[in-house]
């Protein structure tokens, strides 16, 4: 039985627990270290890694560096130069602020920090092994900071076995640096994998050209910009009428912070999905600038998510900006979208025509509903039962269904001893057709397309495809 005495966890244990939230994978380490470099106002940032970052990660910059005393504080938990009071979160202009990244990383790896301030006569080097400080010594003077992380999770094997393959972890790091290079136009990024140059920041400041050059696309992007009050949005979205991207990829930056936001994604898809054909994926890079007081960045330990003070205002602002751009390309879509947003009533409901099913008029009920009244249960219109192939026996046995009726011409209701069963008629008809076709086929067959379809892959997907091409 465990001892019930409450005690404060040792610092190395607390750091390893914190590392479980922050050091999710090698790409998370690169993200934390690069963001520290950006906070240090670096203009040159180099990243080197090997074996997907599991064996080694090196991040170096030409930022303002740290004094010896600051370097020693940086390896302690909750030590940060980014804020002093909780009110500072309302005006936060830096990427980091928790003060947990460095000690968490150092607790699960062999860690070396080398830094030098411009006013120091020499630099400082700190060597840590699994959270234990092995050495603190002076080094030659240079400009900036260098962090070396080796043998990640060597002392936490349970975490190490959950890492993905070297190829997958490498793809995550490469994708991260390419996305960060989009947001920081005045910073020169260099990325090396196993000693080979993978990526260097392009010189173009035009967002569309920069996206094409970084991700090796050949897309026709639409640049746009919009501003209103505390909100500003810039972005590049692939033209729905040109190009061949087949996978949806929406990348969002809030105040230059790379985040995942369902609010932003839903707002974009609401407007763009009717514009894009079925075979075209929405490829969008969105940069939102919002008053820091209107955004909560202290949501996720890895700072991957944000919350907006007024989500509806943000959503409306994004939709209005996109409608202004894509309304010029498809006025019918904009008109339909505005009508659906302005009149979410039963009057807009269009009933599908189902062959073989009796359809009744529900105008009276819709008018009642739109006036604010509720439709009583007895007023729900049912279609009289008809003999259809898709309905089973109407006798109520232990395993049979009793057909009750059809609601709104598209939902069938059955009664069973244990309750009621509701299913979609269209899907049922599709399934019946599918089963009939499959029953006629003795073996699974395929037919080549008469005309080939060209499509593009992201670099990571292309590498993965080539790796498994012999199997295909």
C-alpha cells in the first residue's frame, strides 16, 4: 500500500512529468527552441537534426544571447523573461512565457546550452544529463545561443517507444520549419537533416510566391488582406479553378503563432467548400493579427491552441473577408451563403424527391414553425406505409421491425420490442444497390481511367509514396 503522506515531488520528477506535456515529439523540441530564438530577435536560425530528431537536434541563432546568471536561471522551471504578472498575458507579444521548455527538455535528454551576450567577454556553456547539471564553464565569445539535444528519452524508455518512425518524425520537423518560415519573413531559416541541406528560406516577400517556393507547389494563389477594428487578416488561398491540390490543408497563424483553431477552420470551410469542386482540396495560409487582450494563449501546454474572447466576431470577420474575395468569382455561392446565414428557417428546407415514396405538402406546418410556434407531436407528417423492397416484414417478432412511417420524405422509422430504429432512406437505397452489384461480381475488379488525373503531393507525402512504391 502506498504511503499516504503528502510530499513535494523532487525537481527532476516534476520536470519529467512536465516533459510529458511539452516534449511530445522531436518536432515539439524544435518548436520550443526556435520560438526562443525568435523571442531573442534572431535574424539567422539554423536547425540540424538526425534520425528524425531522436539522436540529435541542434538549434543555433544570432539573437542577443544570455548572461551567465540568466543562463543558469533558464534551466530552472518557471523562469522566464517574457512576463512578470498575470496581467502581462493581456499584452503578450512573445512566443514563450511558461518557463518550462528548457528544464523539461534537459530532463529527458543529454543537453548542452551555449550562449553569449554581446556585452560579455566570453560565453557560457552548461551541460546537463537527464536533468542533472554536470558542468558550468566559460567558452569562447560568439554571437547568440546554441542548444544541442541528444539521445531524446534515453532515460524514459516508455516515452521513446511511442515515437514514430524516423521518416515520420523528420516530416514533422520539416513541415514545422517551413510553416514558421512563412510567418517570419525577415528571418533566414536553414534546415539540415543528417548533414544534408533540406530547406533554406526564400528571398521572396510575396506570400503566394513564398508558399510555392517553400512547399514546391505550382499553384495559382489568391492573395487577400482585410482589416476591421482589432482584427486584421492576410492570407493566400489556392484558386479553385486552377491547380491540382487534392488534399485540404489549412494553416493558421494568430499573431504569428502557429496554432490549430476549429473556429477559424470552420469559418473558412463554410465559405470556401461551396466554391471548390469536389476533387479540389482547400489549400489556405491564414495570418490573423488580433489585439492580444482579445486572445487567450494560455490554453495548451505546447501553446498549440488559442481561445478568442468573442468567437462569433472572429468567425464573422473571417467569413466577410473571404466573401469579399471569392464573391467576385462566384456570386451564386455568395448569395446562397448569405441567404442561409440570414434565414435559418424551415422555409429554406428543400425536400428531396424519392422515387416510389408518397410526398405530402407541409407548407402549413412550416409557416407555423417559422412564426415562432412549436409543431406538436401529432402534427408531424408521416407518409402512409407502402410496400418497398428496402423495408423488412411489418410483423413485430423478436428480431423483426415494424414499419411506422417516413418523416419529411427521407427518414424511415421502425418499431421494435426494444425501442425504435431510425435510418436514412437514401443511404439504405445506396446500400441495397451496392449489395446487388457486389453479388453479381465473382471477384473484385477494377477499371483504369480513360484519362489520367494529375495531382500533386506534399513533400512528405511524396517521400512516403516513393518509399512504398515497390509494394504498390
